[in-house]
C-alpha cells in the first residue's frame, strides 16, 4: 500500500483522491505513525455482502478500547454530568 505524509496529502488532496480512484488505498503517515487510510468506498450489492460488512464493523468496534463510562440507563444518558 502506498504511503504519503500528512503534509504531502494536505497540499495535493485532489491528486490523492485521483490516485485512490486509480490505484487503491493510500496510508497517511505522520513521521512513522499511520494516522489514516484513504480508500474508495466498498461496493456492496448483495444482501450477504451487506451482512458481512455489518459483522466486520461490529467486530472492529468490539476491538476498540472501552470508554470507561460504566453501565447507564436512558435517564443517565441525559444526565449532564456524563458530558
């Protein structure tokens, strides 16, 4: 996968989008850290493809660190102290 610096991507964003359309995903790096990946949208046309995309998204969300808010109910959701 092609890599590009944040500075280069910012100054040539139209070219970045054109390259993504032609060549596929590009990773944006800040120093040695990958901070973003720009890629064309997934083309999902079948019901099974949509189902698999949803399952992939759920799995990705499960791998994210917890927010540490604990359990809460609808009333606590609107409690200003959580904001």
